[in-house]
């Protein structure tokens, strides 16, 4: 059952001796005064539906510990050390001087309760309720979107390490598969096979054995009815979700990085390039390769936020796998906007689909277009070519700077090769000996219009003046993550923590604007 915090004062209460130590306007002072209002028991009642059993630690105290933990960027044990020894924390939590706090596992237990509930972003939502009540966002319609790379909490594994780890894990979790014989040529007590990795034949041989062992486990699982050829899971499967996830992940790592080169001998080799949506670790299967740019490369996740540019309030936040595009997440970040807003974003949000969505919702966009490459440095770009859209009577055409016009095929291809040999502008147009060949993608018209709109000096000035705030806020949030490194595994747990960081930021912004509670109503006095 849900425990409640008593309002009865104790003789040994920390506030009785040190109440003046907390600086007014600090988050510690705010929690000391209002933790029971912002984290009221009724708002956590759905986490403990049963009215029987041993009472939990009061929600007002556990939630306050989570907030202070995120504020100072601490681990669970470090946070509970602060609860036991730090006077500021004791004052904020309303504890006695000799109160030893509680075990760090309580925080894990509460996080799991919140994660598995219908309100995984509960603390962020409670802070958002205060924001809406203060009306701080009223008449402020600038929203800045941004994402940042967050490094995962595990070591990236190569293909062989993943196969060894997942074969061992699958047999450990599913007793019925422990009898499946594995190759004696592989030492499964090691993290990675001990071979000469410069010898390609030896690498292929070892890889083939590992794939064969993985397939043997999967075949046995199908024989037992755990998997189906038509469906990944049999309808009457007796396995738990954890066991099924292990089988599914084994199937992924057994095929994502390998290709069959000899069907008769069953020989495999490593596939060239990186597989789409590649799992980078069996320890955290949801982590992905992240490329924010050609030089900025990590493995992990992306944190996404929407900022009110005028107030600094985070209006929405979420976390995704690292290979999810920014434009895909933008719709979710803007879904709760009650009125049309002006959306600012970098080139990662340049998407015809997103633009259409924003127009449908009545939003206005100021989004930086993707960089325009030129075949010849300082030469002509695609915008120097005049495109005529297709009509019912005539096909689409494109005219080059030398006034030559060609038809755009149904596949979007336009070739000027027959004109380029004698064209005096060829050296500024193409490096190809054959001549200039262009391919127009479906969103060509949108991209051209976006570049033309962004060429406006007023639009550029608005973008430059507005967008930098989101970079500063993201930098402040990442300071609490030990150099952008996440503490947890998986999207759900890391999303909870990321939203918690967002809630802490919003509370700090509200306190800077003199947040007060009068007659049960939150307001700002500045």
C-alpha cells in the first residue's frame, strides 16, 4: 500500500535546528515547503492500488529524492548517502537529524513501478501541471526543437562477441535448450573466440560455427513449439517474455552481420557495410549507432526536446533509439500544443512529411534546409536549374544555366550529356566526362522552396536569434549525465530519467520566475 508522510512535527526534526540554512528560491527550499503539494499522495495512488500490506516510503519523499538525485547527477547509492548525511537534503525531505533514510533499492523499485504504470513520465507531467497553472507559456509561441546524442551504458560488441554472449544467455534462460549440443571448437567460457583475426579463412570458419550453433538452438526452439515459421512466436508458447526476447535477439545477431558464401559447406563471412538498424550489444539491444554528422559518431540513444524560446521551459521531451530521425519525433513533441506555434529546427527536421504535418496543424516553420552540395566547388547547384512541373499534357522538364532543356523521366532522371561536350559552361557544372546527369527525388520541390524561404534575411536573423537557447539547455541537462553517458539500459528506463532531467530544469526555471502557491493555486510573482 502507498505510505503517506505525517504532518506531525518531531523534536529532532532537522528543520527545528537548521531551518534558515536553505536559500529561498533554491530547489531544496521549494521541496521543503511544497513537496507534499507537488507530489501529493493522490497523484501516486495508481502505483499502489492495494490498500493492504506494508506501507511504502511516502511518495512525496521518494519523488523528492529522485528530483534531487537528477539535480546533482548522482547514482542511487550516492543519493542515499546524501539523504543520510547532508543537511540540505534532510531539510528538503523533512527528515529528522538521525534519520538514516532508506535502502538504494527503493529507488529502483519505484522507478520500475512508475515505468510499468500508465504514467511513465509522471514527475515531468506533475511539473507540467504547475507550468500550465501558472500560465507562463501564454502568448509565447516560439518552439525550438533539437536532439542530442546520449551514449549508452554498455560496451559495443562485435559480431562474434554478440553470438557467443547470446548463445550462452539463451541456453541459460531456456532449460529445454541446454541439451542442444554446441561445437567443441568454440570455448564458450571466453567472451570472444581466441583466433587469429588477420586470417580471413579462420575468421570465416569460426563465424560459420557460431552461426551454426545459433541456428541449432533456433531450430530446436521451433521443434518444441516456441517459435513458428509463419509467425515469430507460437500462439500457445509457454515461454516468458524474457525468454522469447532472448530467442528473438539470437535470431537477429545470427543474421544481421553475416552472409552465406557457400551453401553446401554452410560457410559464412562478415557482411560488408553496416546492417540497417543494427543491434550493437546484446546487453542493451535497443542501443543503436548514432550519426549526428560524419565526424560525430557514437552508440546509444537520442534525447529530443521542445523548448519555449521566450521562457526556457521544456514543453515536451522524449528519448529514442539512436537511429531514429529527428523529423519523426517532431510530431510527438508538438502534439500537446493547444495553439499554432512557430517551429524552429536545424536541418535534421527538414522533411516534406513533417512540413505537411505542421501546415495541417496550423504551425509555421522556420527550419534550416539541408546543405546544398555542388558538383564543382563554386559552380552551379541544382537551384541554378529551372524545373517545370509536369501537367496533364506535358511532362516535367528542367533547363540548365546554358538554356538547354531536357525531360525529367518518370523515375526522376534528367540527362544533359548530349549537350555537355560543346557547352562552354561544362567546367562549372560537372566533373563527369559524360556530362551532367541529375536525379530529382520526390521532395525536390519542397527542398527548393525551403531553401528559397531561408534565403530571406529576416528569416535567417530570426533563426539565429532564437535557436541557440536549445543548445544551452541541452548542454545543461547533459552535465548531469556524466559526459552524456546514460545510467540505464533500454529506451523505457532512459526515457524516464531524461524526462526527470526535464522536470528538474522546468522547476528551476519556475523558481527563477518566483513560483508561489497561494490558496492552493500556483502562480508567478515577477
